[in-house]
C-alpha cells in the first residue's frame, strides 16, 4: 500500500510506503488528509487507520539531485588519454583478376 504525500499547498509531491507515512505522522511532520477505511495498523496498545493521503505541516524544500559521474577504471589513474589520429589515405580499389 502506498500513501500520497502532499505539500502544504495540497500539491502532490510523492508516493511513500505506509510505513514511512506512519513514521512521518508520529514525528509530527504531517497530518492525515484521507485514510483507508478497511486497513488498520495495529500495535500492542493501539490501532491506527492506514493513511492514504498525508500533507506536510511545514514547507519542504525541493532538493536538487546531485549529478552522478562515472569513475575511471582502476589502474588508469595518471595515464594520458589516447590521442586521436587521422586514418590513412584510402587506397584505390583494384579490379578483380588484377594483382598489385
């Protein structure tokens, strides 16, 4: 089961697992907007309806994801890259049956 996460302005941000939604609820960061009627999360001492939509109480900054670069293969550190050379001049085609 997934839970829809809304911003403070009720704009959709993401979908998270119900476990993450319950965690954010207990941390006091979100409020429950809508619940599943037929799903309960039970503990030893209490039961909570599983949230289907939650909303952040404070504005959350939209983090930009870092760009991932590939790494050089091992053993190539400190080496200079290969130089690109032009290809040799094309040779003229010899007709069949004639040897050069």
